[in-house]
């Protein structure tokens, strides 16, 4: 029984780590040789089109459509954080990452960016990702943050309360050592799942790479 519990704990730990898909690009050196550079996909956006609302590709065709919105606060938890970029990537409804390539870079197709407005607000229109049961992969949204004049950083993934793979052990671990607000509890409103997720900058930073 102890071995089973240890295995379940390990699976829970692995599943809740943020796995950001870094983009690869080719860099040509002065001597003509090449090497590969990695940059965070949060930078692959169009500044002209960036605002406080975005729609993840595939939203229109999915059954479990989701509106996730909230306020990003500064570290004091009170002051709205303005012009903060929030990036989200996710698996598709089958739990698979739709990896594509453009200009020599790989990227996750189902992704989006927002920049908070004057009140720190943001909104994403997306859908509930699926489980990949082959790897006991939880339903997750993978968020990253970019504050002005600071490096980007990943924060803990957003989970879903009705995920069949979100075990009692995982919930107990979150309640004890993690952030229970990571577990989203969407409500159906006019055919659309709706949930609020506020974020406090500097909290729940995911250092796992």
C-alpha cells in the first residue's frame, strides 16, 4: 500500500508541473556553424494585436467552451497590475499538444496572449483540455507571466475541479502545500463555462523547467 501511495504521489507531482514548450530557432554563428537557441513562447506575439482579451485557436469548434477571466494584482494583492502579459498554452480536447512549426520554430498551436487593461483585468475564451490517460496527464492550462522590465516566468498550471484524474491525494497535497485556487470550478452560464481566476504577481511561481 505504501508503494502504491508513493507512486500516486509521484504521478500527481509530475502531472502538476508546468511543461512549457520552448521554441527552437537556428542561430548562424560568424564561423558559419549553427546552433539552436531557445526562447520562451510568450514572446511570440504581435504587439499591435495585444489587448486584455484573446481567444485560443479551436474555441469555436469545441463543446466545452470556457471563459476564464480575472484580475492580476501586484504583489500586495490589492493594486491592479497594468500592462502585464499573460500567456496560456494547452493541450487539445484529446489531451494532445498540437505542435506545429513556422520559420524554423516549434510551437503549441492552442495558445494565446493578453495584456491587462487599466484595471488589471484579462479574459481568455478557450475550452477544457482533455486528459492524456497514457501518462495520467491532468486537464491543465499552462500560464506564464511577463511584467515590464522583468524576465518572464511560469506560474503553476490551472487545474479543473471535475477532472477525473485529479485524485484525493492531489487535492490533499494542494491544500497542504500548494494553492487551492489553482483548481478552477467553472459554472455553466448561457451554454458557456465561466470561471474567475485572479493572480497575484510573484506568488505561486513555478520554478520547475
